[in-house]
C-alpha cells in the first residue's frame, strides 16, 4: 500500500489518525524541521517534519547512484558532445520552466538567445525576450559558488529570471519583495494558500530557508526538496515564484549531483505538472499537520524520472557515436583537420539542438586551427557531399541528410 497521507487517514479513522500523527512526529526516522507551517484558514501552526521511510530512503540512494552513472558516461564522451548536449538541454529546460507558469516562449526564441549567450555578443545589440533568463542559467554552469548567502541574492535571481516578463500589476512594491498579501489559487480559482505577510515576515522566513539549506545536518537532496516547498509557502513575489524556486533548486542540485540532473528539473516537472501542484496543495492540507514527506516523494520522483530519461538518451547517443567512428573510417579523409571537423560536426548532429549547425567561429575554437584552414577543410568536406551550409554569412554548417541518416 505504501506510505499513506495523514489527510487520507483522517477520513478513515480519526482515532487511528491521531495515533499515527504522534507516532510519525516522534519516530526515530522522523526529521523535525526548524520552522512551522500554518495552513490556509487554520488557526494552528504545526511543527514541520518528514519521515525518512524505507521507500523514500531507497529512492534517495537511487538518485545518487544514477547521478554517478550519468557523470561516468559524460566523462567518457568527447567535450564537444557534452557541450552540445548541455545546450540542447538548456533550451528544453527554459521552455519548460516558462510553460509550467503559463509564460509564452518558443523554441526559436530560446535558440536565438542561446546563440547570443554562446557567441558572447553584446546585449546592447539585442532586445530578445528571455535573454536574461538564458544568461542566468548559462551562468550556473560556470559559477564556482552555487549557494545562497543573503536574501538580496534571491531578489537578484528574480530580477534576472522574471522581471522582464512581469505584468505591471505584478511589479514588486516592497523593499525587496511584495508588500501586499497574495493568494495561491487553483485553475478553478479556489484559494489553497495565502503567502507569508508582511514583508518583514517574508524576509525572516527566507533567512531561515537559507540557513536551513546551508547549515542543517540533513542530506542535501532532502533539504532541496523541503526548501522548494518552503519557497512556495512563503511566496515572496506576486508572480515568478515557481521559476525562481526551480532555479534555486537547480543551483543546489548542481552542487550536490551532476549538471544534467540539475538542468532537467523543470523539463521533468513539466511532464507531471499536475502532480507537482497537487504535492504543494496536499502538504498545505491542515489534516497533514505540517508533514512534508509527500512533497519529498514527489520531488524525488521528478528527479528520478529526469535521470532515467537522460540515461536512456545517453545510451542511445553513445551507440550513434560508434556509427560516427565507423563513418569517419569509411570516408577515408586524408586531411587530419577535415577528419576532425567531420567528427565534431557529427557530435553536434547527434547531441546538439536538432536542425542547428556549428559556426565557423565555433569550429575554429574547437579545432584550435586558423580560419583559413577550417574554411579549406569545409570546402573539402562539401566536395565529398557530407555536409550542408545552413548559412553562408555567417557560416553555419551541419552534416547533410544522407550522412546524418547513417547516424540514426
């Protein structure tokens, strides 16, 4: 039957419910958390806790092992393949984090802003939507410090992720966060939660959240899940709470697990969006009395699903890499630079964003050869009929359809 929600027990047997609550709260396997939760329209505050039951513990261990497997596969791949795969995942992740919140964005828009960031073009030249969002996520991969220290950082993250998309009525009016109360409602406009209020209380709760994340002696994955719920409970902004919270979770996942797990949180969440929202609503039910075990379960399952998809994709792409090695030998390219460029373009074709090639500048950087030599090699490969120019000015090139078909 599995671990049952207290709210379900409440309607089955009130005596058993009371006994079970006491048992859970004071169990050896229970972690009592350093904050209290007050459900909507409830006078009582509850000590928050979760129970580290066997199934949850196994799932936690499984996630850790899968992260190691992902990293092991990544370590065996050529750097270009890894770079291209991460870029493809970045586009999917940002599309998903917007879609969860009903923010309109297209794949073409995300690919455009990714190009701007990758090519380090001056942002003054561009007024593309989601540019700041892409920069924020791209920065995650290069920053050495991936932890929060001050509540001002949370506002800064919000500014970069959300502010350019915020409607006038949702602009912040407090010193750092919102000044007015805010309700969280379902799709049918039923109020299920009221965010923390006033702003000073928001600040106190967020300081406690940062302290909990950085200092509490619990496994990090549990702390990320709990903090993810707590951020939604505090609801410091009028809009953009989900996107900010998922970014912060990815920050800490990046620190604790591998890059691909951290960069697929929103993508995987979007696939089970209803269950994700239900976990928030269910844990706010007063009959659950502050228990967050169910949220940990949901959060862990989302990560587990993301990892399994990544592992399946990497396994399939590694087989295609073997086909690429075979093709390189078959083509009998005499020039070493041309052979290397074909191999690089093959990695881009297998691991990169579908329909996107590589620029001359990227190929120069990847081969560490002069622009003249790279152009010469591209001409040779073009004569062999194995590539196609997607653009001529500036040059963007990929494998032709016939060559690509041999890698499927």
